[in-house]
């Protein structure tokens, strides 16, 4: 984006800046306004939802209070306790009491309250089950709610979501006078119990009620057909609350009667929907006004940048090689200063061109001198060749041999000014160098080459081995006092690498001295230079390694990658 803006014409840049300077503040104001309006709408809706939820929950608790009173009427009715606790002489006598007293009293609950489905008393008395009004307690002793009610001694409400019934269960403490345990069970129609939520809540709301254990006992959504995708089940609602997401406004209220928690939710997008069209219209108006401003700014900018275009035209002529362009301006503003500065720059440029031209002439002269200097090696080769022929004529074989070795060494070393050569040339060069050294030392030490012929095709740095050989002779073999000296040069392939070694059986050195040779220019024998050249040319992972033991000798190893010369 930055590079694109840099390449846009100045007129367009100014138009963009003008547009953004007008457009962005308006958008910012609209954004802040939208956020504030959204917060106000959400807070108002939250207040309304609190009212709806409170009313619905209060209405449900009122119903529960009625059912609780009915429960207490039965539980604490002395007549019912006497009918159940009495020791009858015959089954007929008991049956007569149940039909004439117990059945009408329990049936009156259903008569006056149509939503009551079943009223049953469960007793731990050895007696025959009597319809839906009286049953042995063994029928409910294995339910998941029996022990909770028996231990608490209070009325509790439960929901069977599969059967869609709500039932209240309470211990009948009056029966303990007769040495009996009893439980009163009253069921209420599922839809009737939660009908208050349907009546109180408006469209586009959802309600989920959880019991004290967190199980969903009631789920209902009141969304229009086009908004059904906003409906949440119990698990989705819990995820929304747990993750504290902002997609829904969720309110919770716990009933003091049942311990149930009612969660009312509504999508935030539906809450703020009413303000969205207003914002959309405002954005369209801002866009139109901004577009008109851009057009006006482009017209004004075109007038302002006329002199800049004239300057640009002059620059194009200079690009094409015409340095005699003359552009001046009488104005003293920034653009006028720019035009006059360009004209002054052209004058200086012409002066610099003249100076560069003269410098190129001098550079050619230096190149000529360098070319002449390259003739000197040929003079050296010819001189050595003449000495060789004179030595042959005088039958001086030693002089001829050392002259040929010296000629070969310098011809290969100079290598026409190149920094690299083939390993075969490098090794040939070292053989010539060692021939000279052997003659200089009157053949006082032995030389052994153990080199694979296959490595000759690969590339080597020029004079990479010579400093190592010279160092081995001067500091290893020459100072050896016992035995005959030996110098061994090896060259082997190791996978993708070439391994070259120079070993001697000289006096050796300490580890500190070996390390110092690689980091210091010790006594002027270029070993460190070899190490640095290897790293510079092949990379930091390749280098010279020196291993040495005092009294046993020194081994210098070079590992370089295979590169065809």
C-alpha cells in the first residue's frame, strides 16, 4: 500500500488526502454514535428483559405457592392421616374408608385445579394399592428423588422432561404418629406450569430453565420464522455464558421456591437492528459528499500542479540525453524553488559530466599500465628458460632441474591472475615447490604423495597447500634433531567433500600454539591466511584444522566441497 501511494500522481495524492481528511472524521463520529446507540439499546432491552423475567418467574412461583398450599392441606390433614394410619379389622372396612374419605379429598384437588394430573400418597404400610390415591412406598423407593425428599423433610419440585410433567413431593410427617413413613406426590401439567413464560415474553426471545443440578427442565424459543437460526439449546446457551461471547444478551434469575434458574436470551443483532438502516443511510450520504469533494479537489489540484508537470517534462528531456534544458520560474513558493533548484542542478551536472569524462581517460591510462605490468611474468619465464638451456649446454643437471621446477612453480602460481585452479595443477605446483625445497635441503627429508587421481578434476584455491608445506618444513622438520624427517601429502574423497592433509613427523606443538596459528599471523607463515581464504570462498562451515602432539608431529587438514574446475 505504501509503495502504491508513493507511485500515485501528486494530484491524486492530494485528492485522496482531502477525501480521507473529510471522510474519516465523519465515519469516526458515526462509529462512536453507533456504538453509543447500540449500548443504549442493549441496556434498555436488558432492563425490559429483567422485567419480563421477573414477572414470568413471579407468576410461576405464585402457581407453585398454590400447589404448595394444596400439598400442605393434604399432608397436615388429620382425617387423612387417621384413615391411612388406622388398623382395620378387614379389607372391606379399609376400602370403605378410602372410597368415602380419601378418594373424594384427593379428587377435589383435580376438580378445583384442572392442571393437577395425579395425587398419590405412598406409605410404608403393608396394604393393597388403591388406584392412584394410595400406593406402597416400595414403588418409589428406587427413584432418584426419593432419598433427597426423605432426608430433607421438606417439599421439593422436580421435572420429568421426557414425560413432560412437573411434580411436587413432600414427606407426610403426620403419619409418624402412627409409626408410618409417607410421601405425598402431586403432578402438574408441564405446559401449564411454564405457561406464564409464554404469556409474558414477546417475540424473538428464548428461555431455558435449569434445575439445581444444572439439568435443563424447560426450553422454549419465541422467534419469528425468519430468525429461527438464533434459537439456542441448553448446551449452546451454557457455552455462550461460559465463553462470555457478545452475540446474545443473557439474563439469569433463580427461584427462591424451587431453586431453578431461568435464563432469558435474545440475539444482540436483533436488538440493534432498528438503528442499522439509519447508519446505512448516513454512510451513503457521507460517501456521496466525499465523492463530490474529491472531484472538486482534483480540479483544484490540476491547476496547482501545472508547474510541476512542466518541470516533469523538462526532466524527461534530460532523461533522453538533452542536458541543455533551461527551466526557470519567477515565483518564490515551494514549486518555484524546486524549478530553480532543478535548473541549478543541471549546471552542476554538466560540470560533473566533464569531470567524470576526464576521470575515465585517466582510468584507461591506469589500465594500460597494468597491462604492461602483466608482461613481466613472461619476461621471468623466458629468463628461466634461457638459464635452463645454458645449464643443459654446460651439463649442469642440478641447475637445469631447479630452474625447471622454479619455472613450473611460478607459472602455476601466477595462474594468469586467477584465484582458483584445478587440484591437479595445485598438486603439480606443490611437487615443483617440494623439488626446490628438497634440493635446498640436500634431500635431508622424505616426501610422500598419497593422492587419488579422481580428485584432480575438482577446484582448489591457488597456493592453498604451499603455506602449510612451508610451515611443516620450517617449524617441524628443520628443527627436528633425531631421525629423518618425513612429509606426507594426501588427497581423498569423502562423500561430497575433498580432504587434503599435510603431515610431518617433526617436533610438533601444543594445543595453544596450534590454535594461535589459526587466529594470528604467526611469524609470517600465512597459515591463518589460508584458513580465512577457505572460509571466505567456500563458507564458514569449511576451514583448516590443525592437530599436533609435541615430539610426534603435526597434521593440517583441509575439507572443501567438490566443485568441478
